[in-house]
């Protein structure tokens, strides 16, 4: 990426960056340092697959413990279009809400995936989950980012946080919690276990 994605040159040059290519779960578990931000961009959690454990309440508890006060955790959460958002995006959102005091689901069209894609943003402190005004976002970007962001500004921030009625309804009724139980991965429902 450093050699072939010149648009990311500033990120790689930032002295705050320490690039580690390794097993992220093992690195987080062993870390004696806490983080301001943890960003996960993983494959979707296939039931019984190796990535599933990185979408469970147990893993999220460990991540929360590795955040500094005011810390933020974000994870990609699969397709979030009107027809697919209930498969991964809303169960991940509900699972995170069992662990973190504030969680915001958001989505955006990703043309290479030919659908909307979803993410969930979880906050170590409930007060951090409040929506900001566009001018506040623009001011924070100007203060913290060198150069210009290609996608995000205050106005687009408002857009990604404006979920459709169908999305909001699904999040409100979601009851699945992704969890490890007795060494197996399961979708847990409030009515019982469904493998």
C-alpha cells in the first residue's frame, strides 16, 4: 500500500503511525497499551468461520477494555442495503450495544460492492456518542488532519448518520447477540439459541 497507493502517503508518513502486520486479536490481547481508536476492517463473520470470533460480545468486551477514556471502536459490518442489512449489520450493532454505552450504525454506498455497506461505531463513554453539528466536524478535521479528506466533511457526516426508516426499524427490533458459547459460535436470540 505504501508503494502503490500514493493517496495514502501522508498517513504512512505520520509519526503517530506504527504499522504492525500480524494477528490483530493476539496483538490487542497482549497489548499493555490502551488505544484512542480501534478500527476493524475484516471479512464478514461466517458462522463457524475464523473471523466470527472477532464479531462476538466477548471480543468486543476485550476491545472495550483496551480503549482509553473517550475511546472509539469502529468495525465494518457487512452489507447494509435495504434487503441485506439484517444479516450482519444489525446483529453486530445489537451485540455492540450489549458491551458499549453508546453505538451508532451508519452506512454508505460502496460502488465496487454494488450495495450500501455498513459500519458500527461504539464509544467507551456514552457522551461521546452524541451527534455533532457539521461545523464541529469541519473544525475537528481542520485541527487534526493534514491535507483534505476526499470523502468526509461536516455535511457528509450528517448524511451517513441519517438512516432510512427501514434501517432504524430493524435496529430497534434486533435481538441477536453474536457470542461464543461452549467453544462454538452461535447467534443467540432472546428466545433461545439458534445455530
